[in-house]
C-alpha cells in the first residue's frame, strides 16, 4: 500500500474510533443522568426471549392464556399456583403487567377469557400477536436495594399460526425441488388417502393450454381443497400452510402455485413451470423472507409444543409423519450456546435451551402419562439429532394448560363433561409408549371435552407449567 493509502486508512480508522468514543460517552452521560427507577431499569432488567414453536392445534393460544392467568393470580391475588417455580418467589413480586411489542398486535388475553366464559375454546391463531410480560421483583440484598430498589424480569412472547412454521423450510428450496418433494409426500404416508381427488384433477388437467388467470385459479383452488381436507384429517406436513389462512397477507389467489408433474418441472421452458416458478419466488421473497426476519427472530430459549393426541386419534402413520415434520422444523432455527460477546456485542442469539412439550396431557389418566412421555421422546428423536455436538440443554415435559378432567373410579379412568354437558367417565387401554407398539390401523379416541364452567380454577390447577418455566429460567451449568 502506498503512503497516501496508508494515510487515508489511518484517517478513516481515527474517525471511526472518535465516533465510537463519542457514542460511549453519550451512553455514559445518559446513564449518569438516571436516578431511582430509571437507573434500576437500565442496569437491572433481565430479558428472556422465547420462540414458542407449535403446529396448528398444538395449544399455543391456550398455553399463553393460561400462563398470563397463572402469573397474574400468583402475583396479584397471592394464589399458590406454579408451586415449583422458585425463580419468581411471590413474596418478592411487586407488580406484573403486560406490554405490547412494537410491530405486533397485542395478544387477545381478555378476548380469550371471554370466550372461555361463554363456553368456547380460544380461536385458532391466524395472525401474529406479540406481548411482553414484565414482572417487577423487589431487591432483597440490603446494600443493593438502596441503589437498585427492584429488578424487572421481562418475558417476550410471539404467538403465530402453526401453518407458518411448516412454510419456513420452503425458503431453502427451488420451486422444482419443492414440487417434486410435495408429490413424494402426496404419494406416501397418510396424505395418500386424502390426495386422490387432487391427483385425479391433475391427471385430467390440460397443461398444453396457456396458464391464464382463470386456469391458474382452477388449479390452485383444487390444491387448496386438498390442503383443507388433509388438515381436517390430522395431516401435519402441509405446504404452503399459509394458503389455509383467510387472514394471510400473501395473496395466494393472485400468486398461488401448486406442485406440478415432473414432466413439467423438468422442462424449464414450459409456460406452466415459468409462471409457478415466478409465483414461488414471490412467495419466498415477498412473504417468507420478511416473515422469518420479523417473527422467527433468533432467541435463546425455545418451547416446541407437540399434540400427540392428533396422531393417536388417527393412525400410527400420522405419528410417523409428526416425527418427520418436527425433524424438518428443527432446520429452521439456529442452535448453539450464546456467549456474552455474541449477545451483547454481535447482538446475535442462539437457542441454548429447548423444551419439548406434549400438551393436553390431562386427556389421559395419570397411569398412562409415563407412556405418553416415552412416546414424546421418540417423536422428537429427529429434531434432537440436530443438536449433536452442540452445548444445548433440553428436556421433555407433559403440560396441561387447563386441568379439564378429574380422576376416575380406577387408575385407568378419567371423568369430564362432554360437549353435551354430561359428566361422563372413560376408561383407557394402555396407550403405546413407542411407535412400534401402536398396531397398524389402530387409533385412540380423544375425549371430546367441553369448556368447564370453573375454567379459571382449572387453569390455576394446570400441571407442568411451573416445571417448564423453572427449567427455562433456571441457571444451567453453561450459563
């Protein structure tokens, strides 16, 4: 490098350093001007960012509703719920309140409670909701409390449709690759029983005709009909899931696409390939990429909700597909152990704690929950394989956001109110602890439970949430 180049580089370096030093002193003066509550907020705020991943019907909205209700009752009413949660001792809680997160609609907690009051379960999530749960704890250390009278523990949650989760892996595929893999899925597993009408439609469709707007809509609507039917029958791996949401910001009617026969996707000059390839690129760049950047932010803790009953209620093939789906979803997130440098300097997080949660565990007797936990561990094998060689803590949990059933007359029975308002008892045969134990063609009916009139008391009696929070908030060996 010549002398002029060296001088210019030195001048640029000096300018950058002066700017950084000025920024540092600005921050120092800003903090020095703080007193009391503001000083405590600046130094004594602990933020936990959670990504809660769950497929459609996995119980995310009910878990959020129950969590807020439990914590508010614990802090404001002194109710002895969440007994194992040592991290937030009730005697130290000064206040708890909910704040919005910029760019998100507030979580509809009050609306969900009103739905429960009217005997209806909270509506399925069809758009993103965000909220912060701020818990203010009084400082107990005698010296520290004179300077920092309290500390804030902030929980950031995002609730989003489960259909979005299954779409994110499409970012790593070309249209041709996705189309071929979608056809493979349609021809195997439980999907094959619901895709016959779609396949027949494609077989009689004339792809020699130009892809006019009307013909595209005919094809896309027929494929969407398959998606709707498959979802209603418990299929978990459906793409694009965004096409199932009426409130989706992606205009699938104008820019929809479907899988095409390989004879078309192998011909890059084919008009139908060209139009769907363009629509697929718009779906990726105009919808999925911004979605991943805004919703699926890097966080340090993850809860993966799993509804095993959806598979148990249908077939062993449904459970095998659920295992495959969870394995694919694990590729969407960044796993590893965040360091102080990565968190505070690089502003990047990696997920270092993962909780696999089987929801609605109160729908079976206590005697069968050991088998349910064992089944959960097998279903998550593929996802956990993504953790190999990485310092990640993980555990499996059984959770009931609301204890909707009571003990039956024997250890294999439960009692509950059905949707007709009758108080009934159901006796269970042992549920399988492994996939091999579930015979081909067998299924385990799920109790059709109504919303209990004493729903709040049953939320506060929910099981497993305290153990889940204690694991996620507790200080691990590597933290």
